[in-house]
C-alpha cells in the first residue's frame, strides 16, 4: 500500500493539507462527490495542486502532514503552503521522533498538476519540485551514513557483518567503541560488484571510484580475470542502479568510515586520559582522620540566621503619555476611561449559533474552532481576564489558518452591530486617533515604547468610518 500527503486549493486564498492512501478518491470526497470529506472542506469546490509520495509507512505520512501544516503557519494561500513544503524538505526529518529522510528506502517524490507548474517557476526553490516531479527527490542528508543505499544496489552475499557494524557504529550514542576496519571489505565489494555487472569498461569505473580500496586489496581486483576480459553480452543491460551510482555510494561510505575512525581514535584517547587521571587521584587520596567527640563539639558553632535582603518592588511597565486629543483604552476593562472599547468589556453578541460575552471570547474561540472544537467551546465559559492565558497554552493546536487581525475585526464588527452603546461611543470619538494602551503587547497595542502596531486601535478607527456610512 502507498501513502501520500496532498495540497488542495479553492479560489485564491483557501488551502487544505491532508494525508491519504488514494489521492483521487480523497479529492472526490472533499468535493462532496463521495461521502467522508473533511468538515473544513465542505461547501467549496477544491482542486489539487500537488501530492507527495514515497512514505515508508502511514505514520511517516501523518508526521509529514503535521509538520507541513506547522511550517505553513503564517504562510497564507497556495504560495505560502508551497514555501512551507520547501522549508520542510530542507530539514533532516519531519518531526523530532520521525525517521530521518536519509534513512528512508527512497526519498519523497512529487506529482504536480499542470496548472501549478507556472506558479512554481516564480517561487524561489520551486524548480526543485519541478526537476523531480514523478521521480525521487534528492533530500538525503550528507551527515548520515547512506548504508541503506548499498543494501539497495548490492547483492546480499557481498554485504559483510563488518560493513553492518560500520553503519551501526556511526549511530550517535553507540555504546560499543570499536576500530572500524572495512577498507579491504569495501574494496572487495567494489570489485565483486564490477565483476557481477560484467565488462572491462565498467570495471575501470569501479576501480577509479575508489583508488584507496584498490590499493588495499590487490587480490580482490584480480579476483575475476575472466569477467574483466569477457565481452559484454548482446542483450540489453539489466534494470536497476548503474555502476556509477554503486561506485558513488561506495565512495561515500569510505569517507564516512575514515571520519568515523578518526572520531573513535579521539574518543579512545580521551577515555584513556580520563581513566589515568582517575587512577592517579584514587591512589593519592588519603583517608580522613577520625575526629574525637571534643573536636566535633568545638567545631559546632551556632550561626546567626542570615538576614534576607528586602526585594525591591518591580516597576510596572507603562506606555508613554498620550498625545493631546488621543483616545486611549487599556487592556483591562475595570473602571478605566473608554473601557467600552476594551476586548474584555462585557457586551454580548452572536456569531452564527454561538453567543460570546466579549470580543476576547470570540478571538480565543476561533483559534481552536476547527482543530479542537471541544476546547474552543470550553473557553466560552471562562472569565474574560483568564481567557488569553487559557488560549495561549501549547497543549492545544491552533488553527494554521488563524489570522489575529481578522479574528478581532470580525468580533468588533458583530459587537458594534448588536450594541448601540459601543457604536455611539465609537462615533463620539470623532476623528481622534484611538490607541490600545498595552505596554506588554506591541502587536494588539502600542507597546512599552509607544511604537507598537496598535492592531485594536486601527480596527476600531476603520470600523468607525464604516459606522458613519
């Protein structure tokens, strides 16, 4: 069975990332032609941009899907999700616990729809996907020993236990420290692979690929003189990896083994020095003399308790004073001036079939409405002051399509439509600038230095213009 991750789009803004075992059937489900589509895709017409294959198992596909969505946070539209895919492919693995791409039996591959190809040419790095469309992508990490490549291209009788130990010893955290001596084995393997393929010309390729290996085992090079002189058969070459790829893989393994031997030498040296130092310290240490009862009593001195230094109270953060004519409201409703504009001010309104106590309730609810509906509904019962802390934890996944500006704008729009007091207070500000006095938040408010984005103030000023119409 094969496993895939796919990217769908609807219009210019809506996108959806998923995993499946049948991309064509899954697309029909999302479009309502078959039952079983996702709730987020219902009611829209979707097209497929591309899908990724080559996953070793279903778990790897789900890990790739999760990481693709995570890389796509803040990257909106089709362009953003393709950039997120490219960023994911630049990492060694999809998640911390996932199998590295370099240890897959084959790297991931891509199937790209014709309508998307012109778009990929405009994205930096998009040509990487086009160059491997329908083929294997080159995302192997050079820092990992490609032992699995040799197992794919050489017969099992040519792979010795010494080569397996070389691959195992390169694993970080290996407990057994051994000197890897596989140069002769690799040389013999290269020669045997050359002889098995046949042809004097091919034998020269394998010999050039690893000159060090040839010197290490001259007997292996002469192991099959008949194979070196026999003419190539007239039939077509057997399917499978070419000798050039075999030689390249062997050369990579030789480099890894050389580097590993150097690291093992250094580690053995450090361990020897540490053992010698510990033995010297143990032999030179003297047992302490037993103290008499009088000496112990004399040493006991009553110490006066230390006086704890009084902690200076921390200064509260504060925004710069407001300029003349500026209308400000604080992050806490309380009894502050203009508190009616605060997102924590209680004035209920309805969106769809849900009632919200405050603007903040809606903004936090919409974060998790699609990814964790049960948790999102539980937020509606929270006190306004605890909402942001409850919605800011890492235990629950935030909707990757969540947009903070759109969330607060929708909440204020609905609240103004249903609360005449808020609308009247907003119109009463005239043309005065409106600022959210949030010293600890330079996104929603003006921040401690007064240069923040003032997102809430900008939303209220824009809705003030709409309310006048």
